[in-house]
């Protein structure tokens, strides 16, 4: 099929590449000229395992094309995906202006019948509005259908998720849209859950809110574990063995970040508020997460009283491992507080440093490897559980000025750290003196 994808960010690029890989002819359009120029040279704009190889392969086969020209992208498209950003507005609601701009462009340019598919995460009711907007702006006598097809990929394993996801959710209100999306997605071999448009829109928000709830829940349990002498990792392991609960998202730490959970939880609270509903549980989840993000700084202050003039190493900057995405990363808040408290901050991340340099405080020093980052430091904080950190010989911490580690992701066994005489503080586990 001939498919256009609008927006080549994390979701649009992965969507375009995976649709090309299953045999469709895909044209991707973005307003960001530099991004498109780079993609056209065969270089991906995000760090995502396996993405570049698949992209280059499909470009070479002539099934994947990048452009800034809407006319070229939409020409003869039978299905058009909208995958532009829906960032957080000041009041917490999702800002749908980019989605609306994309819809207006589509309406003025299409000359053939199409199904417009919403991949972006949008508040319930948005697809109905987009349908109206399309109808009002059409320049030719064509049929346009709208379908909601929320995206569930996880950054860091997006390609894996595209080909082995648990389900594809399709919300539509007519047979043609369902049939088209079944045909598009058939080669993935993933079950398709068909529903109405509003329920599909809600599935996305409810799913993210539920996962965020699991994280805040286990973080609250971690706080109690610390006070009663239990070990949250063992508690989570034992809980997760119950199939009704499951292991994923029960890892205690310093809270969730990223481009989705923080904004989608707030957008759902706002959405509920718009219909006079106070979503108390989710408000609690967000509050717990906000408090979580500074927990390591508080512990550092408990240990040192003042960190003025101290050198603090920060290991891990991206909001989670296997991505260079710095959006809403906890490292932004932590490094800023450390600087405010007068510390000299040295950071290291295996892939996110280029992105981090444009975002973090300019007083921060960036080291080129873990050893360099640790040398001469008074304490180290681990913010992202990269394999590189988890698998390192913990001897590496002994070269610090004082080997004191505050681990926000429970990367090491406390017993091992104690044996190595490294002062070690982790999350929700008893400290071993
Ligand atoms: P992104 O910011 O990485 O990418 C958005 C892209 O859209 C940018 O390249 C931007 O230049 C482009 N764009 C904006 N307006 C445009 C227009 N009018 N025409 C063409 N291009 C335009 O965002 P993302 O992370 O890919 O997220 C996209 C949507 O998918 C959001 O609604 C997000 O909530 C949702 N989502 C994201 C993820 C994720 O892990 N990143 C997962 C699931 C769902």
C-alpha cells in the first residue's frame, strides 16, 4: 500500500521504517528540514537499537522516502499516519496544535480517498474534531475516514515492539477504515483490537497511567521497606510472580521520566477535570513521582550536610537505558539541584551526552567515560541503569576520592559493595554497614 507518515520523531520514524519493512511504500514528511536532510543521508536522528539498519535497507529498496514537501508525501497515499508531537500545555493538558496543522495540510492537498490514522497520543474526542477539521478544509471531492491507532512502543526497544507488540489498537467508526488498517497491519501478525474511536484514545492514556501507577506504587512500597527493614527488590520479585500482577514496571527507583508518562498522566488528570471528575489516584501517582525525583539529593545532604565545593559524579542522563532521549529525564532536576547546592558536577552517559549538552546546566563537566567521571569525586549518583554501569567491576568506584555511591536504580548487590568497602545507598533495601 502507499502510505504517508507525518512527523519523523521517535514514533513517526519507527512507524515509517517498520511499515516499509513489511512491504509498504512509505513517504515520511517533517517540517524539520535538518532532520529530513539527515535521514536522507541514511543516518537516524534518534538512538534506537536496530533502527538505522532497517531504515537504510528499506531506503535502498525504494520503499522508504523522506521529504519536507507535503505534496510529494501525500501524493497517491491511501493511508496517512499523523505522528507529530502533542506536548504538555501550561495547564497540563495535551497541546494538539501540531496535529491540527497536519490535518489542515492533509485536507487541502489530498486528491484521492484516504484513511487518516492518528498515531499521536491525543485526548479523547480529538479524532472527532480532526474529522470535522478535515471535512471543513477539503479542497477536492474525496472521502476521508479517521481512525485512532495509538502507539505503545517503548523507547530503547521500539523496533522489537513494532514487530512483536502485544496488540495493535484500532478505533474507527466504519468498516472501510477497519479493513484498510487490517490490511496495512496484517504482515505484522500482531492481534488487532478493534474498538470505537473514543475508547481507543482512552486505551492509550489509561495504559500509560496504569504503568505510571505501578511505578509510583512500588516506590511507595520501597519507602516503607526502608523503614521496616524489608528489601523492595525481593518484595517486587515475589509480587510479580503472581500473574495477576506481573514483573514489569515494579522496579523501585527515582521515578519515571520521558516524553510520555509525565505528560500523559497530567493530560488524563486534566481530561478528567474537564468532565468534572477528580482523578485522585492519578494525582497521587504524579505527586509521588515528583517527590521521588529529588530523593538522592536529599540522601546526599543527609550524608554530607553540605555539598558545597564537593565533586559529585552523575552516571546516566537519559530518562531510561538504551535511548538518548532526555525529555523529562530525572537527571535534569538532579543536576540542577546539585549545581544550586554548590557542587561541581561531572556527568557521563553512554549515548545521551550530545543531547544532554544542549539541555543541562552549562556549569556541568562531561566526562568521556565512567572512569574519568569518577576520578577525584566525593560521591557518585547512578540515575540510569545502563548495562555498562550494571556490568562494571565495582572496583571502579574505589578510585574515587571517597567511594560513596547513591544508586537510584539498584544496580549492585549491597553485600558486594559492603565487601568492597564501598559506602553504598540504594533504594528500598537495607543498608549493609
Ligand atoms: P517527537 O517530538 O520526537 O516528533 C514529532 C515530530 O513531528 C518532529 O520531528 C516534528 O518536527 C514533527 N512535526 C511537528 N509538526 C509537524 C507538522 N505539522 N508536519 C510535519 N511534521 C511535524 O515526538 P514523538 O516522541 O515521536 O511523539 C509523537 C506522538 O506519539 C506524541 O503524541 C507522543 O505522545 C506519542 N507517543 C510517543 C511515544 C514515545 O516513546 N516517544 C510512544 C507512544 C506515543
